[in-house]
C-alpha cells in the first residue's frame, strides 16, 4: 500500500494524473457501509486505477458502477475531472449524465454531488461565454436534490444554492430559481419542500432585491406563517427577518411586522424560539412608539427554557442592531446578567459563552461612557469556570482595549490580561496573539511594566507555537518601547528566536527583520551595526538551517511594504516609520546572500534562487543574473526549477521574464526544510 501511495503521489511518473489518492479512497471506504476491515480492503482494491484509462473513461465507468464507493469517488472528483477533460467534453459526457445520480440509492453519493453543484457552476462560468444552457442542466439536477428524502442531502443542496446565487445572472435568478422556489412553496403534500422554499426565500432575499421580495417572497412568507404544520411556521419565523430587511421599510413595518408579532405568540415553543433568534433582524422595523425591549423581556420570561436561552444568546446581536440611544439600561442589565446565568443551571451554560463572544460588539454600540454598566459582568466572565468563556475574552481583549482607551484599559483590562497570560494554553494563546495591539493602547509609562512579562513569556513557554506568536510581533513591539528596552530585551529575543530549534519560530523571527531594523534606524542607536552583523553572520553559520533562515531574513529586508502609514500608538510613542531599509543596508544583505548560491546543501541553493527571482527588479544586477544563470545548470533538479531553468536540462538558460517570478517559481520544500523539528 505504501508503494502504491508513493506512485500516486508522483504525477510526473504517471500517464494520467489522478485526483484521489489511495489514502483518500480508504477514508471514503471507511465511511461507507462495508463489512469491517475486510470490506474496506476489498473496496480499495476495487477502485485501483487502470493506467490505460483516460480521466473521462474512468468517470464514465465509475458513475454507472454497482460499487457505491466508485460512484462516490466519481462525485468527489467531479470538478477536477471537468477541468481535466475540458469544457466541451464535460458538457457532453459529464454534466449531461449527472441526473442519473439523483436517484442513487446511497445518500452520501447524492450528498457528494450536492457539494459539487456550486463548484461545477463556477467551472461553467469560467469556461464559457454562453453558460446558460449548461447551468440550467446543473440547476435541474440541484432542484431534484432539494426534494430528496434525506435531510442532509437537502441541506447541502440548499447551501449550494446560497453559495452560487451571487454569481448567476439576473435571468437565471428569476427563472428557474425563483419560479421553482415559489412552486415548492405551494407543495401542499410536502412540508419539507415548503420549509426548503421559505429558507431559500430568506437566504436569497438580498439576491432577489426589494421589488421581487415585495412582489413574491414576502407574500409567500405571510402565507406560510399560517401553515398548519408547526415546522413550516418555525422555519418562516426564522427567515422572516431576512426577507423583511430587503423589502421597502414601510412595507416591512406594515405587512411583515404584524405577522412576526403573531408568530411570537405561537402555541409551539419551537416557533417562539425561532422568533427570538430572528429578533435582531426585525428590530429595525419596530416603530418609534413600540420598543423591542418589552418583547425581549417576554422571551426571557417564556415558559420554555429553549426560548429563554435563544433570547439571551441573541441579545448581543440585538443590542448591536439598535441605535445606542435606544439601548435602555434594562437591556444592558439583562445582558450583564448573562455573565452569571450559566452558573445557575447546567442547561444554561452556553449563555455566558455568548455573553463573552458578543462583548466587543455591545461595547462598540453603547460606547465606553456606559462601561460602568458592563464592567462587573466582564470581570465575572474573566473568572468563569468554563475555559471557552475565558478563551473568547482573551481573543478579543485587544479590541476591548481599543474601544476603552488608555486609562480604562489600564484600570480594567490589565488585570484581566495578567490572568489570561497565566491561564490554560487554550486561553493564553488569545492574549498572546494580539499582545502588541493591546500594549499599544496602554499609556507609555504603563508599558514598561510589561518588559519583564515579555522576558518571562519568552523563557517560560515550552510551547513552540507561543514562541512563534511572540516572534511574529517583535517588529510591532519595537515601536512601543525605548532604545534601552530594545537593547536589553527585544534584541536578544529576536536573535534567540532566529536560532530556535523549530522552523516556524525561526521563520517568524526572520519576517521581523525589516520592521525591527527600520525601528533601529529611526532611533539611530549606536549598537545598530552589532545587530546587523549578528544577522549577517547567519549566512555563514555551520548549520544549514541557520543559513536558510538568513535567506528569509534577506527576503524580509529587501521587501517593500504596501501597508499604509500608521498612526502613533494610542497610549503614546513614536509613529512607526516607513518600513523600508536604507539602500546601503539592503546591499549589505545582498552581498552576504550571493555566496550562499554555492552552498553544499541543495535546499539552501534552491531557496537562494527563489529569493533572487522574487526580489525587487531595481536590485537585479548583472552579478545577480550571473548567479541565477549558474543555478539553472545546477546538479539538483529542484535548484534548476527554482532558478527558472528546465527540470530535465542542466544547461537550460534562465528566462529573463522569470526574474521577479515570486512564489510561483519556488521549488518544493524538502522534508528537512518543512518539518518543525
């Protein structure tokens, strides 16, 4: 099996490239209804490839095969097969026969086809100037899948319609899509089809536009809101807000809001739960004289726990949709109460998670002046026993800082940050990932207290991902501290990370070279040349890994930043300078790079070639061209490809158009370059 996998992974040695490896076939077989391990092995052998078959012949054989696994493989490879055989053959021999899968006895085969609907439409749109006929063929298949008895097939197909609709023409949207959905809405014998219809009317409302929604979608929703089957009413309540948001405001307020309010009083708790979930979409249509607060209080006082929980879980989005002056103290009091509701009952534990997740949006809506109404709830959440609650807060604490400003951040959020940085790894990662953005908000004098914290983080963590996160922020951190801190803490940290045993950490450190050195040039520190020399010494280090890292340092040093100029940190400090190094310094880096082109390790030479071809055109000298020319005749195939030569021709000349080829010319990474060891 290993030998077969190796053969599959080498397309240049095969007559026809295959898209499904034996490994993926095995995973598909294990998902089928097979007779244990022996059944899996038999099915894998059954799908073994015949090298004499073309892609099209293999598809045609698999799609009519009695083997469900073969049909599943054909569907999973549908788009890649179309791209391989071309548009004309795809329309004639592939798209035209998809209808046969609609009645397949295996639901996972039909579901696989449903996942390919939108990609196939994309393929048609990209391949033809007259795609309507082919798309109509695909849509006819999709509408049949919408009527499948398996709910997962229907759901997957619904998602396909939502995904592809924005790319279709107006004519296709109106017919067949809208007309077919309206027909489904009148299928009296099938409540599933009526549910599908109202879902699509809601999800596609923004595609239909105001007039079509007013003329067709809204009247159907009004009718389905009175459906005798509660599941239809439940679905209507859930998607009525999406339709209402697209219709003209007066129409939504006069015709759809009364329908929604009636559904809020439905006898079935599932319908009322959907109303609670769609309240944020409906809130804009409440008249000035009618507040949604009273309705929300009704939801949180409902006899059904599911309705109450749904209301609380959507309170954050509701507040974010209301103009700030309409967010009453009562609403904020209810929102703050969510911080402790999860501790009262196991069935309500999710409420505090939603409270934590929506905190930045709520604060953005009401403003920092109303922070006293929220502060106690925030601090309770930072101590929640559920780590996922604390994790949500840790990932958003830098955004909270930006909203609160320097003083409130210092007083209210610094204690929370300290807690998160000492928490479980799942929580700590969020605070560490955006640490530089958080510190930028703090007053300059307060940042100095975090110098020792940075040192402790670098020394204490044995998780290489944390080291990579810290390394990736060194340039940004350098703008937040003075020269003494850079010399005593950040400079040693940069060099240590550049020598880290894990490749991703070294790479993250190398990417910071341009920004870090630009900061040193801005400060004009006397020890700047010492840092430059330490980086240049990597080019001649005994370890090939360190020589590789020097090349990435070179890439960082010579790259130009397209990012707009940034303001000074909110808490005070120098604005970041344009991250372009002086021409003389760039030439130093280039002079140290060129000798590595003769390195004994092919990975290093290939990386040099890639860097030389990707660097700015104004740096390409005759010497650079000579080095690239030599690399096209290198004894290693990957080096020749990276240099722009021909894989099988050691004497191939470099194409001048290949300069500045960027990542497209990069040689494939070898194991010792890509593994984090």
